[in-house]
């Protein structure tokens, strides 16, 4: 079993991970923390009261944390206020950090690649533009760096550009790509790739799929068909259904998670584009509602800009912003 997580000491690349954490702090929400920025100015004389908590609640809701997760967080903080535990800004931030970490720690479960399943199948799904193909390329690199053999399946047969992009990642990582002509049946393509991977003793098969709009039931049904076809020949396949979500989509990402999970039973999530305008609160909303493991987060195009999700690091980045990054010498 190979586990791709920060605490996995066997995983190569400690230095890239350290650099990633610093970049996450500097880039998330363009640097300034939407939670802590100027919060001290809202607290006359340093006193924490209901008005301060109301302002914090507004910030959470408007930052895509969602009503359910926000209510959970604020209930805990108000209980601490009633017990007179929130005496100053530092105490408030510590209480907030504890609440955020509690929600996110529950979904900090790294991707585990079984060495007995050959091939271990990862079905990658999500809407157009979320970054599926790029995520596949980065994941392939991570797996090959661990000494595993990888094959890619070009299941997005509706866009010729998607096949070419996947082939480019295959060439870059020196891994084979199974593809067919434009418009071919995606289930047939992925099934052929599965047979090829099994025949060659490939460790991991990563299957790309078309960018499904979660509102188009016909396309969602096709993804379910792919899953059924694989399961017919290996009851455990796909071992991972990885949903790629664009963090910048806010509550729309929540809707996507709901639809894809209902259709496919998503087993893992990769969140991309946290280096843009995204505030990052959507992870809290999804974690609180669905409890689906968050496998990876991404903050850019470089291979090292995708790393395993770590709840403490993420909460630290949410609360720190530029002030923390500046202390550590990271340019925003």
C-alpha cells in the first residue's frame, strides 16, 4: 500500500512540500486572509462580543463556507464566548482555528494505492475547465516518482484537444496513453485501457472523462456506465472516483459535488485553482456536508503546485495571509 500524504515519510519531495505550504499561505485569496484581515479593528478595546461574532459570521457566509458549516462554527464560538473563553483577538482566532481544523481534519485522508490491485483504477471526473487533465498529469508524475507504472486512458472523446493534452502529459511523464478516434464510446476506450493495463501488469490506470455538466443527466448516466463496465470485469474497479473541483466556482462547486456524488459515489476530491480569486471556504462547506476525503489541493500549473491536503496547513493559510508570508520571506 502506498499512501500519498504529508505524513508519509516514504514519499519523496519534503522540500517541495515545504515550499508549497509557503506558497499556499501567500497565494490563497491573493494573500490577505478574509478571516483575520482587519479583524482587530472591529473589536473596540479588544472586547469580544456578539457584534464581533456577527461580523465573523458574515465573513464566513460570504466566503462560500456555506450556511451549515458557518452555523456549526459559530455555535462553538458562541458557547466559548458564554463561558468567557474568548477574552481577546488571540483567543478568538485560536477558537476559530480549532473549529475550522475540526471540520477539515475529518476529510484529511490521503489517497492510498493498493499494491495488490493491478491495475488500481482512478476514474477522474468533473466539469470542463476544472483542471482534470492537468491534475491527471501531475498525479501521474507523483506516481511514477514513487516507482509505480502508470497508464492513462483518454476517455474524453468529445474534445480532440483533451486527447492531445493527455498525450502530451503521457510523453512528459513517459507513460503510455490509450486513445481512440474522436467520438468513440468513452466506456469502450476506458475498458480497452483497462485490458491493456492488466495485460502489461501496470500498477495504476488513470482514466480521463469528458467535462460533464452536472445538470445534464444523459452525460452523468454515461459516467455511471463507465463505472459499471469496469466493475463487470473487476468488482473493485474503479478503486478511486476522483472529483476535480475549481475552488473559484464557490457554491457551484458544492452543487457539482452533490450531483457527482449522487451519480458515482465519489471517493476523493482534488481542489484546484486556489491561487486565483478563491477564498478557500468552499472546502469547509463540502467537508461539512459530504465528508468526502480531500486528496489533493492545487495552487498553480507547476507539478509541485499540487500536493496532498493537510488540514492544519490549510487552516493556517486561511488565517495567516500576507502577514505570515511576509515573516517567512515569501512574495505574495
